[in-house]
């Protein structure tokens, strides 16, 4: 394991990291032999009340209040994520990685103005029938106590050769009793990029998205998750205690676009899914568990 990178109060600047993201990586030439090192980076003493917080809450439709969105530490940690993914020791190209899953566990509500110590580790590499998966594991501590943690699973696609496993059949789509329409405007990717720092070209403009095989720009997966949580936390029955919010990202949400949040409630947790406008294909599926 390389020596951990440590930052105090201020995260690494994003612009130089995006420049490094364009450099070639050795893993693209020999994907079967890739080994991802266990890289680590920390940001100590960062305030939760950053200048972008209010704009983030507006873009994702969170209601103003003293408690922070459960997804906000993901934004605070994003520069650490990008730093590790652009390190020379990380063997895969950043552009083209696919965000598969995200699970956030919040042990207690976070307040605006708190100081956090953030740590991110690259871990859990494994080969699947789709390619190489790995996790960005993020932890947030306040006064030394773990209060928030996240696992984001990413995929580097490796094409299967002749005789390899064929695609699995799609599971039958469930129907939940509650639903609400969600709109995603054409400039959403640029709005979210401004507050999150995630300026992947697939989210910014139709022209740049087409270079990566998309007909139009697509919404950020973590915007879709945050938008769903912003709506769900205002529903009757939402609990204020420790919570885990997990989701799997499915069909991209093209911009501009309309979607439908569909959910069901339960004693110990809720199931939810963000569907396309027709209601016949999911953009994401998820679960809320109170701990």
C-alpha cells in the first residue's frame, strides 16, 4: 500500500486532476493483468458548511434545515475520490468507468458547521462477468467517532471473449403503491457539476456525451439518488434515526427527461425505484433501512 495522502482543511484542487484524467493508463492495454493498489487519502478538519451547500440542496430539492442531506459528505469527499483515481499507481482510465452501486450508512444526522475528518480507500477489487469491479470506501468522523460511511462500486468493462457468460435476463419490474413525477432539465448536468465538482463530459453537453456513445447528456447517478432521497425524506413515516440508503444504477436518465419515483413503505425499511417516464424501465433501484 502506498503512503496515505493527507490534506488539512482544504481538498486537492480539481482542475489539475481533470488534466491528469486525460493521460493514458497502463490497465487499458492489458486489462486481464490489472491489480488495483489499496490507495488511501484523507481530508482532515473540513467544514460541512461549504459555499456550495445551499446550491447543492437547491439542485437536488432538499428542504432547508439544520440537518444536512445524507448524500452531502459524498460531495465533500469527491476531490479525494478524484485524487485517488488519477494517481499514477491507479492503473485504469478514469473516463469510461461505470458507477454501479452506492450504499451510504449514516449513524446520526449531520449538522451544518460541523468539522469532519474524511478518509477514502480503494478496496475490494474483483473480476466479474462484466469486467473489473472495485470500491471507493469513504468514512466521515466527528471528534474521532465514525458517523457516516459510503461504499461506491465502480466497473471497468472488459469484453468477454467467445464462450464466456452470456448476459443475464432482466428481472421482472416490481410496482410500488406510491409515485411522484420528477423533471430533469437539459442543463441539470452542468448545474450538478457546479456544486459537486463532477464534470465528466457525459453529463455536461449532448456533443461531449455523444463522444462516449450517449445520444444526449445523462444525469449524474448521485443526483438521481439525492433527488429520490430529498423526496422520500418528506414522506409520512420517514424516521430520523440511523439509516442506510443503498441503490443500484440502471438505465441512464437522458437530459432533458422526465422520470417517476416509485416507492413502498415498510416497518423496517422502504423500497424505491426511479423509473423512466413510461414506468417500464428503472434508472435506479434502491432500499432505505433504518438501523
